[in-house]
C-alpha cells in the first residue's frame, strides 16, 4: 500500500535534513503542496536561503518543533518507488519535449487537417449566425469555437496546429478540445471578441421600438465581431491553478499564431498542477477520514467506559444496600437481646406461646431476613402483590 504513517518528529527531521524541492517528489507533491502539508501538521520548514547559508558555512538557526497536547501519527501518501520514477520520467520527458519542440507553425491550408478539425469545419458550414455576428456552435461540432464566419478558417488552422503538436508529444486529444496529460484532462477553446458600435438611422427608418423616428433617435448600439481571437484554458480557472496562465489573445505586437508553443507549455503546466491538486485533495480526504475514525473510536471508548462505570456504580449501590441491611439486622438482634434480658430480669413470661415470645420470634425472623449473610425463608413482606386491575367505566345513557 502507498499509504504509511509517520510521526511529526520524523517529518520534522526529514524537512530539516534536505531541501523541500528534493523531498516533495517523495510524497508526490509539488514544493508548494508539500509546504502546505507541513503547515497543516504544524511542522516548521526552513526559511528561504537556509540551505545556501548552510552550504556556505554560515551559522543558521533551526526552528524547534512545536509541542502539541496530543501527539498522533500522520498518515501520508507515499507512492512506490516505481510509481515515483514513472511519474518523474513522464514529467521530465514532457518538459523536455515541450522545450525541444520546434516553433509550431500554422498551415496555409486545411488540407490534411486533423480529424476533429475536419469534422468541426463540416459542422459549421450550415451554422446560424447570432445577433452579434458570432456563429452558433452546432451540436455536432467537435471543437469549442465561438467565432464569426470571417475568423472560422483561422481558428480551425490554429486548432489543427495545436492538436498535432500535442499528439507529437504523446498526449491524447479528444472532442472539446481536450488534452490528456499526466493522467489529467485539460480543455481549451477559442473565442472571438465582440465590439459595440453605434449605427446611424435614416430619418425614414423605424426605431428599435417599431415607431417612426422623428429625429429623436438618430443612433443605436449594435454588437459586431471584434476580430480579436483569444484561447482560454478552462481548467486553469480553478483556485488550485493559481500561477498558471489561462489565456492568450491577439495583441498589437503579436497574434495568437505566435503563441502556440507557449500555449502547449501552459496546458501541460495546468495538467501537472491539476494532478498535484488531486493528490493533495486525496491527502486531505485521508486525513479527514482518519480524524473521523479517531473521533468515532474515542466516542466508543467513552461509551464503554461509561458502561463500565455504570456497572461498577450498580455493584457499589448493591453493596451499600447490603451493608445497610446488615446493620439493621445487627441493630434488631441487639435490641432483641436487650428486650429478652430485661424481661428475664423482671421475671416476665417470654415463652414462645406468650405475646412477648411471639414478638421476639418475629423480630429475630426480620433480622435474619435483612441479614445478607443468612439464607432466611421469605415472608409476606417479600411478595410483590399487583395493584387492582382497572376496568373501563361505561356511561349509562
């Protein structure tokens, strides 16, 4: 199993034995993700420049590990060495391929274009135009394009170049467009900007409300295609993708066609960060599950202790009742002996048939009944006589 438990002290010793950049891959996390993990565990990490000062022989201060009231083991995800090597190999190969990728050039023609591009072009042939001049995306379009008819061919050529570039790096592409890298799916789309213009109306032209214009409404606002293309990575809009670039667009200096290599690198960066985020969320889920199990175990232990306490209290209450009964029986016997001695001294009749003798026998019997050490026969006082049954009353009419 890739999951193992460590103590805060072990994690602290690891963090202060080597740089985070070298230690983070062991836990399959990014530098930032590993630093956040240490912060959640209340484990301090070396400040910036610590290792450079240490290597230069300068005196450095080591932050002590804070003490907690309750120390518990930490369960962390530590992949197998083979899995780590495979992940690092995949990441390094992708980065090397992206860095070594020659400048991506856009073809002049759609002949021999990618299958998804070809099918999208066919789908847009009969696409309707919305009020702002942007084509409505057909249901059978394979790529997400939100452009005008004038920018459709250019957008398809850009998509064709990008899809082929991703496939040349060994990544899978599918409808969307969606690129699968590092085991994660990242989607992107091309969108054309919309501009707002003012259009003058002729005097004999009806206004927008349907009435004739008597020189009070000489202009109206209208949205038209702006001609500026932008490419957006949808997955980069997540909070976890902070620091990743998510948009490229036409500018005065350069056009979208000149940013294709940067776009490929950006998509791969988002995919890598998405994978790190999912691993971090997996860590958090495991930690929350462990905390939930610990709370449940502690609650069960408290319930069992309460049960044992209740049983012990019941035994004690029974013992105290026995002691009280024994004291009562002892007091009764002492009183019986005192009465017998007093009446013998005065010469009274204490024979069994006499009234006093019968009372002494009754008192001795009750003393034996109360004494927990004597197996005395039960009397009528030990019987449980039920209450009188209650019958429903019927009202006579």
